[in-house]
């Protein structure tokens, strides 16, 4: 029996070793497949992170641009509010800011008031033309003094005019 057991044990041992090696190869192959899948997932995650970072950078740029535009709009709105206030005070205050009765002034000097109202009407109509897209004249662009500007809408009619500080 010792002779018969030896080759059987040897065959079983060899078979066991081959089975262990085959199981190890199968396990390693499975690990390699899992590793390949993990590398693909990692690659996709990196692409997603890159896309999100790009999107976040674009959003930050958009937010900054929106804030800049909002500030410009606020500045323009403040300027227009000041112009509206000046227009509201046009008939109730004189050039020095003193209160006046426009009706009494019109009764005293009707010809001067008529000329002023007519000039204001012409200027206001020109403001509407410019706001509707009409081109500026050379005189409007070249206006440098208060006597040359359109007093109804100097910011629209005379874009190159810079009022003296305090005006």
C-alpha cells in the first residue's frame, strides 16, 4: 500500500497545486478586471470634476459680469433720477435754485416765456429723435459750453459735454 499511496498522493498534490495556481490566476484576472473598471470609473469621475470646475469658473465669471452690469445700471439710474429731479424743479425754481412762481412770471413776461417754452419743446423733440436712433449732428457732438448744449437732455444730445463740477 505504501507503493500505491505514493503516486496517488503525488498526483493529488500536483492536482492540488494546479488547482491552487488556477484559482490564483482566476482571482488575479478578476482583480485586473475590477481594476480596469475602477480606472474607467475614476477617469469618468475626473472628467466630471473637470467639467464641474469649468462650469463653476464660468458661473463665477457670469456673476462678476452681472455685478458689474448691475453697478453700471445703478449709476445710470442715479444719474437719470438726478435729471428727473432737475426737470421737476425746472418750472418751480430759477437757475440759482430760488423758488419762483412760473405762472406769475409768464403773466409778467409772456414773450420771453413763450420763447423759452418753444426752445424747450424743440429740444425735447430732438431728445426723442436721438432716443429713437437718430444720428447726432456735429454741433451736438462738439458742444462744450452750457449755451451750446441741449438743456433738456444733455447726456443724450451732447455725449461729449462734461459739466463743470458742482453743476
